[in-house]
C-alpha cells in the first residue's frame, strides 16, 4: 500500500475575477482571493484542498506545514492537536474577526481526505460513510449588482437593482443551469424594495422555493413588520438581524424557519441557539466548521435536534465545489438545496474546465479522492493574478466607496 504519511504541505494563494456583487458589507472586489492547498504523501500522492486567500490564513497554513511531516493522512486528531499549538487569533472576515483555527484545519483536512482517497482508490463520499443521493441540488444565488466595477465597462450581467432586472437574472440562471430554488442576497436596498423583488420572482417562477438573506442587515422591528409579506413567500429567512438574541425574537413571531450561516458557526453556538429557538436551519460550511468530519458531526447534531440543514458558500472554484458535493452526497439529512457562487465565476483551477450543473444539480465527480486534478498552468496564472492585484484580504466596504463615496458599513442598516 502507498505510504500514507505526509511529506509536504504547500499553499498557493490565487485570485480570480469576481463581478461587482452587492451585500450588506458592501461590494465584491474585482478579484476574489482563494488558496490551493496540496498535501503530498511520502509516496508522491497529492491531495488537494481550497480555502480562503486571506493573508492570515495563508501564513498560518505555511507555519503549520512543517509540523505535519511524518503524520498519517488519516490522523485528523493529530491535525487538530498540531494546529492548536501553532494557530492563534483570527482573520478579518465578513462577520468580524473570525476564528482562524477551524479554517486552517479545514484547509488541510480536505486535502488529507483527498490524498487518502487517491492513495486507496476510494472516493471521499465513500470515506465519509457512503453516497446517499445520486445528485446534489444547488440554488440560483441572486445578487443585486452594479453594471461593472468602478472605472470599468459594464460586464455581461449588467446592472441589477430593480425587481425586473432581478427576474431577468434569475431567468438566466434557471435557463442556463436548471436551478429549482432561488436565493436572494439582501440587506442592500430598502427592505420593502427587496421584498418586492421576491414578490416579482414569485410571480415569474410560481413553483420555485424562495429564500432571502439580509446578512443581519435589518433591525428586529423591520423584520417583524415584513413578516406578513414573507410568510407563505419564502421557505426560510436567513439571518434577518444581528445575533442569536435578536433573531430569537423574530423566530418567536413566525412559523417561517430562520436560517443562519453567521451566528451559529461553531459548536459552542449550538446550545444557546437551541435554548432560545433562534435558528431552525443551519447553513454549514466546511471551510469554517473545521472540515468534512466536523461538518458530518454537525449534520448528526442537526438530525438529533430536528434542525434543518443545508450549505453556505463563498466565491469559490472547483476544488471547494467538489468537496461540497462529496460532503452533501454523504449527508442523509440535507434539507434544502445548497448555496453556490460558482455560476458567477469564470475561472477554474482543475483539469477539464468548469463543472456543469444539470437540472440544478451536480453528480459526485468520478475517480478517487475528490475526483479532481490540479491544472498547473491555471494555478500559475491565478497565482500571478494574486501577485498582481495587490489584495491581501477581502474589503467590501472600500470597494463600495469607489461607487458611493462616504458609504460606511453598518449592521443592522435598516
């Protein structure tokens, strides 16, 4: 059998084009930052992972890498133990200063699963317990957006700031990818206008499950005032206001389940959430829960407590999408279609080009491990993008100020 001990761990920061998508935190920069992680065994098997491209995470993975040499790729407990002694502090993130430890562990852990699968001829979905669904459904992830980045021509999508253009955006997603469910990123325009956008989507797509995500951008009283229009319209309401306490007030006033990827993002958040019945749907993300094993543990907690479960995403490429698909295919209690930013991206870092959605779903990639192989030429090109763009962390507020001078991040805003 191939030697399953780690000889090296490498991380390469990359950057790829991102449209001017709007959210409560501001506007996406022209380039999204990610990183590609390679875990190589002593026999030369290379496992792949993908994570954030924030400088603090890149530095932390690089610092941890020497400690992993000689460790078995199956030793997840050893990974956590070594990371706890090496990784401290946080990283700047969308919801504030985010814990760095689980994000570093996840970046390496996915690559370890991939290496194990490739070394043993098994798919990650089978290593995680076996495939329980043939395909994994994803949702159309709609954003309000500017026509183009500041000082640049309009992109292929154009401006989307009205219900009519939102419907056009959704129609393009559905016709191109076959998505069934529709999610709207909100917290940007006055809430009444965003709900009007949802109502226009309902008129255009009567059978589509709808959801809206203000990213904590609404005050409690605003969300309560909007509940009569949202009830019967959305399958869930995601992070309408700030914190577990505030959202518990809203959940107590409606049967519409509240979902979160902002305020229940670690195991320590689960007991207070359950005590207050704040969120009834958890949108997991293996990148910040600590990897695939931690996400399967979370799924079991959700099953026991009767919580709904789905997956959150960020701007990502094929390695992350493959990991999400394997994980979702091995998770019996996946309640809702998963999120993905993938249709907004145009680049790819794996051989064979971009993944293709069929009827809004993906099949588990064929082949051992994650079923993807690194495209070295693409990696070099996207790494050069990283070196050239000058970004070291995500900063939606500064990007928004290029369009609207004086704009300031505020949560809640409305």
